[in-house]
C-alpha cells in the first residue's frame, strides 16, 4: 500500500449538519495553524488542545459538567500509541490503544476502568484500506453493556473522488457517548467516498450515496447524502442528509 502523502493544510472552521446542533463541529487555530479549540454540538463538549511542539499533548474538555483531560503518548516514530482519559479526580478511567501496519492504522481499542478490578475492552475498531490508502472497511466491535448484547458494526466506503477530505476525524467519534479526539500521525480518508454501507451483525441496515460541491482549492463545501434504510422497521424509507463546510 502507498503511504498517505502530506495533506494540504486546510483550516476547517465549521461543519453544519442538517437537523443536528449547529455548528456540529467548530475549530479554532493557534498562530502555527494547529487546532487550538474544538467545539462539538454547539457546546456539548469544548476541547482546548495543548501541544508539545507540533504534537498534541492533551485535549482538555472545559464545560461545567466535565473537565476530563485526554493525554496522548507516542512511539519513537511520532505516532500515538495511547490516549489516557483522566477525570477531574485524576483517575485514568479510559485507555485508547493504537496499532499500526506501517503508515496505516490497523486497530484501535478502547478500554474502560471497572471499579478496582482493572480495565476491559469495550470497543475495538479494525480497519482495511484500498491501495491508495483510503479507508475501505471499519469493523467496530462493541462489548455487551448494561443488558445490551455485543454488536459488530461494519461500515464500507466505496468510489472515492480525488478531492480533499476534511472530516475523517468524526468516523471514530462516538458522538454523545464518548470523547472526541483528533487524529494525529495518521489519516483514515484522504479523499471523499461516494457511497457508505452500514451493517449490524452482518445485516445491512442502510446505504448512503453522497454527492459533493467543491471549492476552487478542491475542499468540499457541501456534502449531500441519499440515505436508504434496507432492513429493520424503517426498511424502504429514504431521507436526505446534508453537511456544509466553511473555512478560515
């Protein structure tokens, strides 16, 4: 596989998504054009990003009800190997481990602390890539929790364009159930897929076919999705998704 080439330096400002808190993601930058503040879901989480040189050292959530710190650790090649989630009482309650296949991410594991017993894996994501280093499949295993059975969620991406991707960071974000962390040292998508297929325990739940509008510099300005449920109680139902992107 070919390694990802250096990405064009793009200063994403806002991602505004239909029927979601607005802006859904908002970025601010320091004088070195590195993200210094990330706002998710119009203030649901607000992270201040602290650097050691050009590497993320910490992401600190700063809202009234949560002051968690996400602390990054790296290997000798500069790739993150571990992120520690540390609460306001200085307890490391979550560990996120990264495994690589040369320049590509191979696996990420989320471990959660269980009282004084230790840590157990409650989420594991494995990746496969196309020869051009764009993400092909993301297999997301979720352990049984609070009476919910274990599940395997599989997302397949197809038909990439040759334009610049600016939002692959959100693929790992469990939105309102876990912390956002920024990608450092690796990418999942350098371009934009035209089709996404999502399965739960090998049953295809939906497809989403995307079309894009682009700026003159090949960054997306708008992403429209034709979403179709293929199974479950909503099988056959369709609706439109839409995300708009603005930049500094």
